[in-house]
């Protein structure tokens, strides 16, 4: 969903956003006033910033708002200076904007709010701004951690592709058939082998309490793929904690929970910063 991150390149929140884009391999850019000195290093192609044909800071800020689908402001209390200017232009041009106040929002909650805001507005290009370094907290480090977490969660999102949805008209290919599982471990291994790297990472980073909802979304796939509706008693009896009354609906939760545990132990996933 997120395709590009832009900002004005100021040291602090804006440069943190661009550095996160570099780290995650996301396109980046933005506009700066003509002849403006880029702090903390020369004006290079690292951030792919472009100079406006004039030295008006306000016009460069407005162009960044216009070139984005929405503006994200990370603040420390009341919006001032460039943050307030970005909000004003976003409102003037009727562009979505969001403010994350670090004085009242802890880091991981901030990342979750950013992820939800971007998903809800279907934003692909995000303009990021906020305080400069030295204006309070270690704003560069805090903003970097929050933005990297938020963008990682977006990059591993499975919502746009559901590998477990099965079309009624889908044909079963010979290569897809791996035999019916005889144990929960067999079923977990089968699911694990069919998940992509991004899908494994998404599930691994889910809180354990969210697995019930995931199980519900996978239930039809699991019951159909492993033919639980046929009443394969041998399969269910291999998992002693389950009674026959739990079969087959609750089996999907057992399988998903064991899959989640397996992914927790796997090195081949992308860990979200917490």
C-alpha cells in the first residue's frame, strides 16, 4: 500500500522518515527551498529531494502536501512552525492529515495508529513532518522507531491478498495435493510450506489473543483442505487434549495456534519493532 515517503528533509522527524524509506527500500523524495542547506550532510541523491525554483519555504511545504495522498505529523504537543504549516495546507487542499502527539501516545500505539490511518485512507504517498532535532525528545530516534514499525506492518500486510480464500470454481492441481495430515504437526507443516515470507511475518507478529479471529478467517480453508468435515477420527485422536465434541470447528484454532508457535521460533520472518 505504501509506495513513497516524502518530506522536506529537516533533521528530526522529516529526515527520520526518509532514512526509514531508505532502509526499507521504499521510494522517497520531497521539495526544499532553493539554496536551502541540507543539515547533517550535503545535498545528495540519498533522499532524492528536489529544489524549488525559489527560496520560499512555504511554497516548498505546500508542494510536498500537494504531491502526497496525505500528511502525517508527529508532534510533541501543540503544532507549531512547519508542523502547523503542513496542517494548514492539508486542510486548504482537502487532503487527509493525522497528528500523533508523543506527549500522550506511547510508541507502539503511535505505530498502530499510523498504520490504521494509512490503510483507512488507502494512502500510497505520505508526506511526513514534525519537530526538528533538539526541540525536545530524541525526536529522530523516536520517530525512526515508530515509522519503521508502522511501515513494516504495512509492508507485510496480507489484506490485499488472501492466500486462504478458495474459489468454488478453483481446480485442484496435482502439485497442490500433499496428502491428508494425520497429526496437528502435519497440518501445521503443510500450512507453513504454503505461506509466503510476508504472510509468515504477518502471522508471527500478531498478538496471541488475535489468533481466534485469524482462526475464524482460515476455518473454511482448513476444514476443506484437510477434509475435517469427513470426520477423520485418526487425525483428531492424535491430539489428546481435544475431545470429539471439539471436532472439527475448534481444530482450526489448534492448528493456527501451533502454526503461530512455530513461526515464533522461526528465524525466517520479519520482526516488527516493539
